């Protein structure tokens, strides 16, 4: 990190928050000025059309650390976060929503926890000030995520997070994958922690997320599972489901075959159709997994994604001394050869 780069970058993605963005910017400036040696504020306007950008341009005259990035249209929170990460310079990055529900005063605690050796610290809204229509589906969703991913966080969808620079820069976000940032980081080997943070009720406007986002969230969860846990082994996912259906279909057909041998008619039984259906669908799913394995290996992409923590040593090139009479490493060459790692 260059000497003039800030230590902390605070990234706020928002869309149509004209009533809250002024208060949020001033609270962030006040908190950071008291607790952080150097910092920058990056506000990513995700295509707002309510006059928010006018207020921000006025604030930039008063707050030198404020940088405003305006997207041409509403691309979604994942894109806004990606842009914020791309143009941030801090060694540590903080993300929070622009609706004043996340409390800027909690930022020092997130940074302190990050200093304990973690790569990502998730803010858990322990006492959530939202209506039941949001809290109950969220608890169900978080439970399903914990079961399927093995990452035991209580609030995986929280937008209030602290990251180390290499963790944030490694994330590839699109669609609605911002909900699964801890899962994506976890599968890359980054160390994840969670602390409870204060949460406030929304003071202005209404939430921009409806019930439809939970249905989309489960579909995105399947995407995350396929692109992380089963990226290098699709047959483990499709094969398990396919074999389960095949086994159930065989059991049903075997049962009906035994009845037929005993003289009972089975031609009009719906169970016969179900048995054949399960068997055929199971075979198709199993073949899909096999095709996935063939495609991955034919394209040379079967090596799972990884993230390197450090790389040390080997800064000098050492001249290799070929044995007399022994051909070089590269056939037909007589020049000196080197083994380098830099």
C-alpha cells in the first residue's frame, strides 16, 4: 500500500436515499475522524433519480474524504459493491447500507475484530428493528444457508461488514450474490468472524426489497453452491440426487413386480407411473453430472479456485548445473538454464 493511501475505506452503496444520505455522511465523517488515522468515504450511487446526487455533490465541498461514484442506471447492489471495491484504496474496507439502519458508531468494533487476524468480520443485527415480514423469512433463510454451506453465521445477508483488502478484491459479485459474501470468502479460505451490532429502524422511505427477494435468494444459493463447493465436482451434487431418485424408483418397481408375481394387477396403479418417472428423472440427473465432469475436464478448469495468503522466498535465480553428457531440460538446447522463483 502506498504511503498516501488511506488505512480505511468506507463503501456505501445506495439507491434513492435522498432523506438519509446527508445524515449518514456526516455521522461517518464524525466517527472516522475520531477513531481512524486516515480514511476515505466512497458513496456509490446506483442510479438514483430522487436528487440524492445533488446533495452528495454539495457534501463533497464540505467533506474532502468523500468520493462519489454515479452509475448510469440501477445495476443492483452487487455491482455497486464491486465498483466500490474496485476504486477503494484502503487496507481495510467497511461496507454498510445507506438507509441509516446500520450504525456508523459500530465501525471501530468491526475494525478491532478484524485486527485479531480475521479477513472478514460480519455484523450480526442481534436485535433487528424490522417488521416480522422481513425478520421471519430472514431467519429461515439464514438457517438454510448454515445447513447447506457449513458456515455458522447468524446473519449472512448483513450489509454491515469489515474486510481486509485482499479478501474484498478477490470477490466476484454479480446478480444478487452480495447476500453470500461470507460464503464466497469462506470457500476461498478466508477467516470469517461475526460480532453483534446495533440496528435501528428505518427512518425514511420504505425498504426496496420485497418478499420476491427471498425466492431469488434461494436460487442464488444454488448458484453459490455450484460455483464454490461443487465447481470441481458437479457429479457429487447431481450424482447424489440422481442416485437417490434411481434407488427410490427401483424400490417402487421392485415392490410392484413382487405384487405382479403374486397375481395382483398393477397396470392401473399410479405408483407404477411414479416408479418409472423417478427412474427416468434420476438417470437424466446422473447423466447431467457426468456431462458436467466431462466439460470441466475437457476445458482444463477442474482445479478448484483458491486464494494465496502469502508467498515468500526464492527471490534469486539459481543457475542450474547440467550433468555432463545429460541432455538439458529442454530438448535440443545447449544454453544455461535457470530455476527461478520471484
